[in-house]
C-alpha cells in the first residue's frame, strides 16, 4: 500500500504543518506567506473558523432554531419561563417559591399585555441597523 504526503502531514505537529504549508505555497510561483499565518489558522478553534462561512453558520444555527421553535410551539409559557431563568442567570437547582412566583407573575404580565417580543427592543434595533447597513453596502457593491 502506498503512502502519500497527506498521510504524513496529518501526523505532524502544528509547527511542522505550518512550515510544510509555507513550503507548498512557495512552490507555487514563489509565493511567500509567513509561517505564523498558517500556524494561527491551524490552532484556531474549528467553531471560530466555521462561523465565518455563511453555509456552515446556517448549518450550526438550524438545530438551535428548530429546537427553540418546537419548544415555543409546544408550550410558550414554559419556554418563556425557561428563557427568563437562563437570561436572569438563575440557577435552576436553587429556584425557590419566590422565584417561581416572580416567573409566573412575569408570564402573566407578558400574557396580559399581549407581549409578542421577548427580546429587548434595543437589541432588535441594533439588529435592524446592522441589517440596513449591510443592505446599503451590498447596493453600493452592485453599482460599482
């Protein structure tokens, strides 16, 4: 069975991998890229790299979105209460009757006032601003 360069490459320590990539890059039209560049990429958390790719970002978000949607549909009351527990950084294991009362009263307030949006309005505005800036940037790119 024949071995190829990849077989040996995957067994190298990061520093040697980075140097090997520098050598491979240089062999293409004498292109020089510092070893530090490749070493930083190789040492980067895979989730950080993945989140920079929009298709991977969609794939990573989908299970969370699906789970949240399902929980909200099944029982919005308990979904919102669980969200409040999480956002208020309450420890579930130490919830007491006062916390349960406050959660129930908060839920009643949400229901009585027919509040549809749980996310703080400021966060929604920030999202809308970023979206608008991105749309304007895309329009400028298309006209140039």
